[in-house]
C-alpha cells in the first residue's frame, strides 16, 4: 500500500527526521533483541577487551522476509539524539516520559564508560573529532556535551588538531583533558596528527572512549568474517525465522574473475571503512573497478537487499539502526533513503520512528520483545 510522503523535520542536530513510522513486527524486534544479546556474549568470550569502554554501540539490520540480517556493528555510533527525536515523533501516548527514559539510559552508559560516577573526580571532558566545523553531527556533539555537563567539571567540544601534549598531559591550550569521547574515525589512533592523544591514552593520563581495544574486538569489519561462520543469532521455533549475520569473506580468498562472475550476490566493503565510504554494490560494479580494489583491504559481504516502503508513489529503502549498551538494545530508528547506500541527502530521507503493531512507544515494545514468555501472534516481518 502506498503511503503519503512523510513530513520532514530538520532535527535540532542537523539530521532530517520523518514523522511517518516504519513498521517493524514484534517478532523482528524479539529476534534482534535476543540475537544482539547472544552476539555480545560471543564477542566478550572471544576477546574480553570488548568490554573495555565500548561506549555506545549500533547494530545495523536489514529486515528480510526470512528474518532480519545483521550487516554491521559500530562502536562510534552517530545519530543517537536524532533517533531519540524520531522515537518522540512516533510516540502517541507518553512522548515526554519515553524521551526521559531514553535520555537516562544514554547518560547511565556514558557515566559508566566515560564520565565515572563521581562528578568531583571526572575532571575536564572533551568530545573530539577531526575537521570539527565540517562535521554533519557537530550539533549532536554539542547537545551531548550539554547532556553530560552536569556530571563533569566541564565538557568541551574540540577539534583534534587543537590538542597537544606537554607537561605530562593532553591539553587544549593550558587546560588538561582528563577524559575524551573520541568521535574521530581514526579508531586505533594511528594517524600522526593524533600522536598526542595516543601518548596520553597509553600513559593512562587521559581516559578515552570508545577505546581502540573495544573497536578491534567489536567494530573492525574483519570480526564479521569470524562471526558469520556461525551466522544464526536467534531463531523462532514456531515460524523458523531467524536473525543472522550476513556471510562475510576476505576479498583476497577468491580471484577477481570469480567475484565478478557472481558479483550481484555480494557487496564489497573496505576493512576500515565507515559511513558507506568505499562500499560498492556488486550488481553495479564494473570489472575494472573490481580489479582496482585492494583485495587485502576489502571484504565481500553477502548481499541482503534493503527493504523498501512505498511513499507518495516512490519506493524508499531503509534499514534499522539499533543502539545498544553492549548487548542490550536501548533504542532504535529506521534510516530511510534513496540510492545504493545509506545517505540522508535526498529530500525526504531521514531517521524515522518505528511502529511495532499496537505498542504506543518504542520502550514498551522493547520490553515486550525481551519477555522470556514471548509468544508469536503472527509472523510479520
């Protein structure tokens, strides 16, 4: 059924938010919630450093007819405040209460992994990114600083280029920085311009989250190769539907000719990519471009098409980003877009609230999804 075009609202954080919800079934929510918890147990068992200040995680999922598919996991999850605003748009009964609950969950996570529980010992906190003025989520960073400010001596939003190391501390000018929320995509602190930050972290004079160790254990895309050997994360015994990890292989395990022959079944992704940069959909890639990709630094992931929703006579693609505190889902929103990869530039794209059957709010739907005695009423995906 074709729906009317959604109303687009530019959120307070510079990212568009839609007023029309995207339907997600209770079964999908149940499988994803249970599956993320199961995957987290596997991650920590394989590498306990995953639990070392991972901060806010996101699990990107494609709902499919035979069950949801996990595409990617991030330790540097952006857009959480926009997702919370989208949830408010989809709440018909208790928007203020739910927003307060979501905000409390987010703050509890930041206090445990970054700020600490004693304000007097937190010191100076910096939210840091590269080329700060050009960052599309700069407004969100500033809003997060406002959210954290009551729990620290001060919270600053800084460009990484303005940090230096002297007199035994990481500093902004003469101000010593005690804790850093690291928004840069130099996840492992290997770039020369981040040497001061790296030194302070190695010397343990500055606490940084998400930590490089957590990134390696969770968000390095090569982990998907390991995880997808055992792809099923949760299965419903009644319907047989399952939540699974998209099959992921190192690109250097096959020849260019072999990949090109069945290219339409794969998506090619850089090992250290982010925000869909360097991603190529197999069905659209040329033989020449495929041969140019550095096979040692690329992965091939089994193609799981984005689901679509009809609005005003147009088909819009979407995925669902689940925000999580380790293995516990604390929020979610759909990302609606046009094009081959996720992007918010097309007018009409943006974060959209989820609608889970009769549930009036996302928090209620998540609570119901995790009940041990969960029962499937009808197998909608």
